[in-house]
C-alpha cells in the first residue's frame, strides 16, 4: 500500500509540473517553441527554475524528513514533470537541422551552465536559512 501511495504522489506531482511547463510555454510564445527561428526560452526557463528549486529543496528534504513522500512528490513528480530533457534535445536538433549551430550551442551551454549555477544558488539559499 505504501509504494502505491508514493506512486500516486509522483503521478499527481507530474501532472502539476507538466501543466506548469505547458502553461509557461503558452505564456512565452503562444505555442510550443519548435520552430527554427524560436530560441527555446521557455524550456530554458523551466529547466533553470527546476534546477534552482532542486537546489533549494534537496537539502531541506534531507534535513527535514517529516513527510516521507515529500521528495517523490516535489522532486520526482512536480520538478520531474516541469523540467524536460526531451524538449531540450528536440529543440536543439531543430536548430541544428536548420543550420543554426551557433544558436543550438548557445542554448545547450546556457542550459547546462545555467542549470549548474542555479542548483548551486539554490543550495546556498538553503544554507543561509536557520535550521
């Protein structure tokens, strides 16, 4: 029963995160950014926001384990549904196929470097909070 409950929390979190990502895509561009002329800013934003959130949440969840399903719900569910590697790969591929290697490279570097910096920033934010 406990494992099924955890899977339920992950599923609900995934729905919430996926809808959040889709909503941000619609707000940013009115559609999903898969056209070659579009820099995938909304996907970059969700991945960086997700990295920042993981950096904040992971240390907190390790220190405070009052709810055993907090990590599966928040990190695996919500943030797993919110962030996306498949869109990163697809959008980079579209840019490459369109002959925009510089734009694809800029997007990949911004996502990877920005993601690492966002996780570190999240950890630093958490470290400054009183426990």
